[in-house]
């Protein structure tokens, strides 16, 4: 899995391949979100964007969703996102981090991303938040990184 390549967009919006190995000696805030350009996901992404200067002294931020690179490009441009976005269309990362879950809306069951964030230091998960509520979440991440 560490060598598995994922298509993504770098901080400038250029297409690039990434593997988990690219970040093995770094601290990473890896956050999973369900869908580009939806209200909660946009709010979360903008919270990371607006607070990136408070995070980058500690960690690299990477957002992950099942959306395509084309969708990520649109989302990144529209919201002026300044961090890496990865496309996990086959749900490999989501399954590895156990965030690809059965969900239910209006009685209909479907598979999707459980909004979650992980702090990974030198290849090891040191903190995780599952079933994240967007409001105040980025502040909680920053508070953890500051401690």
C-alpha cells in the first residue's frame, strides 16, 4: 500500500502521482471527505485553506475523496485550495483507513466516505478523528498539533 500510486493535485493544482512513501518522514494531516463542491466538504476544505499557515509549520495537509481529478481541479480552482488533493476513486486509501462505510440517507443504504481525519507522523497514525463534524474541526486539529 505504501508504494501504491494515487493521482492527485499538488498545492498549485498540477497533476501529480503520490504514494504514502512520499510522506514517510513527515507529519501529515490526512483528511477524508465525501464529495467535492458539497456544502460540508466545501466548508471543511475552506477551513483548512484559511488556517493552512497555522498547520504547515507542523504538517502537510492532504484531502482525499473518491472524486475524479477533473472534479478536484474544479473544486480546487473554485475554492482557491492551497493543499494536496488525492483522488481515491477505487477506495483503496479509504478502505485502508477504514473510512469506506455503509451509510444511510432517507432509508436508502449506500457506500461512502465517513468524514475522518488522521495525523500521521513518520508513517504511524498518532491521532484520529472519526465521524467528524465540520464546525470547529480544523481548530481541534491545530490544537492537537500545537500540543
